[in-house]
C-alpha cells in the first residue's frame, strides 16, 4: 500500500524532531520498527491531530506491510552517510506488494 506524498510529508514533519541535532540515528528505534514495533509512532501521528482517523489507519496498514516506509520518514533530513548506513540494513517487506495471494 502506498502512502500519498501529502500524508508522507505530514508524517515527516511530525517526526522531524526525532533525529534533529543528533550525530547518529537511534539504531535501537530503527531495529524495533523493523521488527514491527510501530504502535508508539502511530500514536504520535494520531495524537498530532494532523491526519484523519482513516489516514492513520492507512498508515498503520502500510507500515505493518513495509516498516521501511516509517524508517524512511524518520531519515528525512539526516546526513547522507547516516542514511546510507541505515538503509544498508533494510529488511524486505513482510508481504511483497506484488505477490499474488493463493486461496
């Protein structure tokens, strides 16, 4: 599931403070996200009041399928070396968006 560029921009703005003025990315937070621990992040988005409940549910669905979408939002604004290092440890989406479901 894709996240619209408008929603993605709002999410990036909400989390802009997360790595601001830090020399490193919190790899423990990124690892937790990659393991599916996104509830706190969803709560932060919901509590911001900037997105509708439907948009938050869409984000939850997208992030659960591919947590790297959330990681990318958090990497917005970090230096290129840090971003490359974090991206190098990327994990594949839990479900390939192009996979066919056999029932």
